[in-house]
C-alpha cells in the first residue's frame, strides 16, 4: 500500500511539474509569429521576452540556462520567401557568462518547401553529374560581426533563397552554456540586392631558378610574372625561398644569405608587382636581429609590402640550420579578398591551414618545395578555401603540383612543365555547396569545429 502511494505521489508531482512548465510557457508573451523550441523537455532552458530590452530599448528575447550542462533551446519564426531572391539576416546579440559564443549562441536559417520539407540546393549541373545526386539545402549559419562597447554583437549574412524554397525558418539559439544567458534583439530578415561578384584570377608559377646570385634568381621570374599579368591574373604565387633556391648560389649558408624585410628581394618583387599591377607571393629567408625565418611575403599592386607570414612548422633540416619558427597566422585583406600564406612543411599539419581559415582566409598561397599532393587537396577541401601552390617538383615525381585547388580540393589548373603558369578564374562571392549534408561547410566550420585549448 505504501509503495503504491509513493508511486501515485511521484506521478502527481511529475504531472504538476509538467503543468507548471506549460503554464510558465503560456505566460511568455512573444511578438507575433515567434515561439520557443527545444529538442527535449528535459533540456529545455528558460525563455522570456523583455519589451524594453535590446541596445535601443525596442525589445529582446532572452534565453537562460541553469547550472546543468547540455541545455538547448531557441526562438524561431517562419518567413515567406521566393526562390532565387537574395535575403539579408541581421540581429543583435548580448551574452552573459557564455564561455564559447561561436558554438553556443548561434543563428540558423533553414529552407523549406510549403509542406515543411527540406529542399534541394542550387548547384551547377556539372556538380550534380559528378556527385550523382543533388545536394540538399542545409541550414545557413550567419557569422559574428563587430561587438560594441556595451557588449552587443552583430550577427549577419546574405543568402540566395533556393529555387524550391517558400519558407525560411530563423532560429536564435543558446546551447551548452551552463549558467549563461543570451539576449537577441533587432532581428531583421528582408529581401536585398545580390552581393557584387568577386571574380579573381589565381596564378601559380612552375619554375625553379638556376641563377648564381640572389638577384639573378629573382630576375628569372620576371617574364613569368609578365605572362601571368597578361592573362589578367590578380594573384601570382611563386616558390619557396626563391632568391636562394638555385644550387648555383654561393654562399649557401642561410645566415649569410638571409635579408631584412623590407629588403632587396621584396623591393625587386614590389617593383614587378607595381609594373604589372598584380599581387605576388613568394618565400625567402628573413633576418630579424639574431633570428632567421623562412618567411612568405605578399606584395601589393602598388609595390608595397602588404604583409608577411613566418613559417610555423619547421622540418629538422631547417631546425638544424638554426632557423626559428613563426607563431602567428595573419590573414591580409586585399582588393579581391582575404589571403593567408603557408610554406612547404606547414602543409603536413592541418592546424596551419585551419588557423588561417579561422582568421578569415578565402585563399591560401602556398610556396612549397615539395609535399604530398593529397595534403594540398585535404587543406583545400577541409577548409573550403582555394589553395594556390607553387613547387619545385615536377608532376612526374608525384610529390606536389604547381596548381590552383578549388574548395572541393580538386586541382582546376595545373602547370605541367617548367617555365609555365597555371591560371584559374574563381568566384569568391558564391559559396560552395558540398554533397549530402555538408551544405556551405565553410560557414559551418566556425560553429561546429571542436573546442581548442586556447579558447
């Protein structure tokens, strides 16, 4: 009898708890069309709406987590859309005690047909033929923009509505944030103009110098840069340690041939960049005080040094020469997009290309003496970036190509013989939609990649 009574009391308590939750949800008054959702009741966070919240007092949704791990919930609304239109999403977000905003406080935009089902993505017919299927239109992930002094972050994105979509579901999330809370305010989802095209011509030079001096080696690249410029290249990538790459250069000791940056070689290639109105990337040995680095430089079409990257991953041969490693992953804004650089052995490690991608690189220029060409494909496809490699190996060696790799990791232009230039035109304004459930994987990386120790 006592056992049955205890079971009855437990059932009543559970019923009262569920009823109280339902009543508390009923008390939340959201603006028209918005509602709160969670995958399961047991991980449902607390939802509220502050009509006077937000950076300008126009109202804010609030999602709050208690001390438990793994809570997950979002505010959502359905918007009517027309296939083929471009739409702009923007919202303001403010966090309290959220350790990892990129994973916990995100927005998703889902595309649906009238019946609520997922629709197919709009991809080139050549891609459909290659894959053997039409990819699905996976959720979009708007990116985090600037944060104001009072803690409000702009989250935004512009998207082309899939042709078969009639609805867009906008979800404003807070997930996996014990004791954290988020405010979402000033949500805007409207039709907009298409983004301007960003066609870029990428060039890889396949040439190994054989001069007797540092300057002579540099000069041997001039006709190839001119050839790339004549083909209207925007970015021309040369090889690794170009000034000293020839075995004929004397002396060969790196501490004797290393030079400052800016210095003689960057001055020379800066003049070529200006004369031909192109961007140029190459690597050289740099001296900075008592240290020597293997450094890649990006020269602009005005002849000036845009920036440099110091090789982070050093093979034992360079360590034995007393070369020092770099420790940063800079990405540089150019007139056509964001460019990162890595050098040779860096390509053996996924962390370098991933960090450049994390910092916004759309193109990675890669001076590389030699490397497994499978790693070039991997670095491109795992980050959905274009990789432009310039090597001193021949294709028949099976140890790296001078090529342009697309965001699927395929070489779309390859220089087959010495003294030639591979050129490919790409469009940076259009995302690459991957097969099956990858979607615009580049936009997912920031939200889905695992936590690393320095975050």
